[in-house]
């Protein structure tokens, strides 16, 4: 059995320093010899000391003037630089006249890429998502089922 690094003296010192408002990092440096910041925080939690300590304001809190909310400009859509991906004509979706950038596409918008990501005209589809991360047309191209479907998979697994 290994000996604990938490002697009675160290625990008492931890309690005193913690209630003085010292940080876990400062306490760990003072206790030394294998006591890390995480070990201090764990011991504080196990001793139930964190509930009784008043919260501290971050350094410099209240000394600054309140920040104004900055309105950020919304990025405008970019024109597609390159043509359509090589997709059979019967499965090719109707493409929008413009695409979305990686910064403007949001959840629920198609992420089908147009062009080369290394070039400035790169964009994403941006149409409403129908399946996975793609719109209906791009999902038909991007997600393909194996010939034979589920019965074929079951036979491969030896279950049929």
C-alpha cells in the first residue's frame, strides 16, 4: 500500500490557504512534493470546501468600462468558381446560383462543396438539408446503397 501525499499537516495547510482565497495553483506550488493543481482541486472537492468559499471576481473585473456589443457584418454569398462535380446528368441536382462559405453555412444547410478549397471561389451548396449533411440532390449522389440492399448485407454476414 502506498503512502498518501496528503498528511494531516498538508490538509490543514490546504484548508487555511483555500479559505484565505488562494488559487489551487498557488496552493500546489506552496505544498510542493508531488501535489498538483488537480490534486488540490480534488482534495478541496472531497473535503467539501468549495461550497463554503465565496466566489472571486476575475482579475481586473469591474475596472473596465462595459463593452458595447459589436454588430458583425454577415458574409455575402460567393459566386461558384468551378463547374458542377462529375455527377451523372440524371442524378445531378439543380444548383443554386450562389453558394455559402464555410463561415456562413449553418446547421441544416447542405455542405456539398463546389470548387477547390484552396481557391477563392470555393463554396458550399447551402440548400436545406434532407439527409445527413446534404440536400436531397446531393444526398442521392453522396450516399449510395450497395447493390442488393439489406438482403445482400445479411447474406454477407451469414444471417440468411
